[in-house]
């Protein structure tokens, strides 16, 4: 009898883990209560319904171009329920990625979310790598949509000749980020890393200068 109960409990735990995701919303709306800083729960507390306004459901966080004046020549702005209160309990986050000419977003993963990418401007090469090390890569043009399954390494780069902008929707209000960019683009760059960087950047004068600057 004890063995059966133990097996049943283990089975139920396994089912719960397999179905793990952001918790379902128990209210129609639940904007984040940013005033309650000392409450620690899996998510954010809801605002007092009497204080909810339409402004809680509107954000301008993705309206401005990001700063691409950096080594990777890219910028990603992620807006979660912490900044956009209307997202709370909806299991969603939104992001904007700007890629300058030769810009790249190094391989990274979101352990708690799948990502849907929409190209708003330019030409972008995007791809992801599955657990069998198979690469799924596609060149995307304005208006194209690309899906990245949850937890898989993915990347993107500007393969056009003008600024590219990508908007993303992620299936968690806190998708998380696991990045290997520090390992790839450390201040001291080895020969294998230089070869990888040459493939990521075009052979334009700008790309060559970036590689030289990173190795000095």
C-alpha cells in the first residue's frame, strides 16, 4: 500500500513538472503592484482593483531605437511585468532588438520561454540549435516571423546593408537569460574565437577593424 502511494505521489509530481509554466491568471486583469517591494512571491502582487487604469496596459518601452554603439553592434530591450505592469500573470514579455550593419546577437537561451521574432525592418539571419546540435537557420525579411523553441540556444545577425529591427514576444513574464557572449567575446581573444568572429562579421572594413580592436 505504501509503495502504491509513493508511486502515485511520484507520478503526480512528474506530471506537475512536465506541465510547469507560468501560473494561470485567476483574475481578468492583474497589473503589477510596484509599491509592495517587500512581498516575495512567484511573480508579482496585483494592484488594488480600484487603482487600475488603462495606462497599466500601455507601454512605450519599445518605441525608441536602442544604442548599438558597442562591440556586437546590437541592442536588445526586454520589457517584462516588472516594467510593464499590464503583463503581470499573462505569461508574456516583449522585446526589441536593433542590429546595426554587421550587428550580431550572440548565442543565448531563455530557459523559461519560447520566442516569436517579427522583423520590422531590414534583413536578418536568425537561427537556433537543438539538443542534437542541429542548426535551424533562415534569412528573414521585413514582415517575416521566426519561432525559437523554449530553452534552445539562438542567435541573429544583420545580413543586410541598413539598420535592422526585430520585435519579439516571449511566452513568460520572466523568460530568463543564459548567455555565452562573455565566453565568446572576452577581452583576450584566442585564434579559434577570432575565426568565429570573422564568420559572424562581414569582411567589410568596419568588421575587420572590430576584430582587430578586440584582439589588442
